[in-house]
């Protein structure tokens, strides 16, 4: 706990780091990783059972637990059906500590493959601050335009950090 400052930080730590902690051992590291997997799976089940836009708090809990302690940026797309129920949560890009490449055509192509009618974009800021950058805003608008051409609605872009989350829709940037 001294090293990671929170239970969330400890369970999200890479196995190699956990194994380097004196006295923790393989069983202790496995137990911590089991907590992480079980928590994410439990929250994912809650998100799967209701339309996402009517279960906002559960969605934010799921995204926060899944992403807030990642050390590299990961870009997820939540693909939704016509009732705004989750079809899939897919990672469409992984990057560095402050950048992840995203291609609007790949997002739209995947929407068409899954027959998704709406999407929610999600990525994390490993620095902890969820404030959207100008690049985040520009990329979101590019994806929104590309999706709209194919009749796909972009509901939101959520950025998760260790210190909370930001919704581009709530901040009127969409």
C-alpha cells in the first residue's frame, strides 16, 4: 500500500512489480489480480444489463475501475445498439503515456461490422488529469463527422484519470 497509495493502485499494478515486493509472493500477486478481474467483471455485468445512457453511474464506475490506473493511454469504443445497450467494449488503440493513435475510419468500419447505431468513446489519461486536450477535442469532432455520415450517433467521449473523469458532452465540447 505504501508504494501504490491505494487499493486500486495495488490491484492494477503489473504482476512483475507485485512479485518484486518482498513477502507478497505469487499467491499474493494472484490474489490482487483476481480482485481486479472480479471487480471489472462485476461492473461490466451491471453495464451489460441496462441501456448505458440510463445507467450513467454504473458506466462511470466500470470505466474508472477499468482505466484509471493504466500507465499507457488506451482508447476504447463502446458500441451500442438501437436501444443504447452495449454490443461491445473494444480497445481500438494503445499508445504512450500521453498519446494514442486513433483512426475515424477504423471506428466507423467496426461500427458497421457490429451493426452499431451509436458509440461512446473512452480513453484514459495516465498522468491522472482527465482534462481534454485540444487534440482530444479535434479527434472527437473528426470521429463525430465520420460516424454521422454513416448514420451513427456519437453520444459522448469520456476521459478517465486517477483524479476523476470528464465528459466532452457535459462540458459542451460535443
